[in-house]
C-alpha cells in the first residue's frame, strides 16, 4: 500500500543544510499497525508528513496503492489526501468557533457532500466515539480526551484506508490516553492501516511493527510479538 524508495528530505536553514531524511526505503502493507520512534530531530514527523502528502521529498519516489504520488500537483495531492489519509495530531487542530459536529463535518464540506448528509454522518460518527451528547459543544467546552475523540471522528469521517497519528496521546492524561489508544486500535482491527509516531515506549510497543529512526534514517525495523 505504502512504498517509499530512496526518500531524501533536505531543508535549508540559513546557511546550513539539514538532511531531515536520508535514503529512506519503506514498505507498509494494508492493515498494518506500525509505530515510529526515535529521539527528537530523528525525522519521525518529517517521514509522517511525506507519507501524509503534507510535504514533498527532495528526492526519491513515493507510491500509494501502486500510484506514484510524488510529482502530483498540489490539487491532485489534496484530493488523494482527502480520499485516502486521515490525520490525528497531538494538538487536535480543531476550529475553536465550530461545534464538535461542525468540526467533524469539515472534510465532507470540502468534498462537496450536502449539508443534511454531512450532519447525519457527523452525528453518527460522534455517537460512535461516545460523544453523542457533546455534538453542540465547542472545543473549549470539551476535555482533552473529548477533543481528541472529535479529532479522530473528523479524521475518519471520509473512511480513509490510512490513519496517521502524530503523538496522539501527548496532550492527554493517562486515562484519556489509554482510551484514545483503544479507539485507534479498534480502527486498525477493522482494517485501517495505522501509523503512529510517538515518544512513549509503552505506546510504541503496542504496535505489531516498530521502526526506530536515527539521523533521518530507519535504524531498526522490528516485527513485535503479539
């Protein structure tokens, strides 16, 4: 499903050249549960951004479902991203002035889905995530765990086959973090490919495959015992 070949990502910071990724080769099949770990600055989030089509590699080829998406136009990449990839971030990235229902409906609005269908599907999704009684609340009226569940409902509302999570428990207390991880793993059990970037060894060990990055390269790639 995901194939990266010879991926480099180079940033120019002032007069310094930073090699954020260096010759990364990676294959991830449909339905896998993969964690990406490593120290700060090792390239974890840069790799996730390239897989999520939020950034472009300086060199190399990225294929998604057998299609080379490396050189697609911004518009075409946005379409692929909307149809195939969901994102869960540490900072939630909810729109403060919108209700939970309206936040979840945003991807459907961008896809041109009618308002009645948007509301129906958003309400069902929030109910599935245990937030049926919080649909009209704005982010400031929700707990951290509830906001992350809204973000997850929004990330999965278009039923993407790939879900990328960048430190999804980083802003949550332990109980809320376990709840969110359980929901992510339920999605993976339903067939969604789950890729999680984390500093948390406990979360990283829950995946069935663990990548460890150092200095922009994959240092180890281990299949973990269930």
